């Protein structure tokens, strides 16, 4: 787990709410504080979806950020910055096997419960905290280290570096 403090919140928010940079992540939850607090649970309600959406989204209980992003952007758009944004994003389960292979890790995808990005904007400060969740106990930190490194590189893209 690492904490990345970002100086350029404006560029990051552009990547988060306007560009497609984060669209592939699943949004587990998001909280937006403006004139009221909006709390959104990212769990999909499959009964609401049409058959095509059900098939496309069958692999996860959570909504892709690309589906939720326009609604969240509608909440925050305007001339005033939100008081607070808190979000938990997860790598989609179908991407974990390729992440393992790309990083040369010697683990089964079934051992990884989740790879997370925790985004927090509050008091004009923006922090990204990584997180990993495993289904089994291990002293091996290779998954955590690989995820931390991958997130650092990914976040640099949002900062114009």
C-alpha cells in the first residue's frame, strides 16, 4: 500500500471525469460532497439492466466507471469545486490474470480478491492510496509491490509526466 499525494488536482480530475483514463475500472463506491452529500454504492442492480447489458456486465457485481462517470460529472459540474470526493475503484476481475502475467508474478488469479485505488479529494488535497486484497494469507509482497508500481506509472500519466 502506498499513498500518492498529487499537486495537480485539475489535470487528475479531467482524467477522472472527462477523459477515458479510468473507464475500465469498476467503481465500488463514490461519495461526492457538494451542497449535499451524494453516496453511490457501485453494486450493479441486474434487474434494472436490459439483456445486452446483463450479458456485457455479467462478470462483475460492480459498475464500470464509464457507466457511472456521466452521472457523477453532472453532480459536480459547474463553477464550484466539490468539498470532497471519495471513491474506491477496483481492477476488473477479468484483467487480473493479464496483470499477473505482465508482471511475471507466480500466483494464481484466484488468490487475488481485489486490486484497489482509493481516491480522496478533500481540503484541496488529492491523495491516491493503493490497496490489495488476497484470499489467502501470504508473506509474499510481490503482488502488492507490482500493483503499487503499476499505479504509480498510471497516475503519472494523469499528471502530464
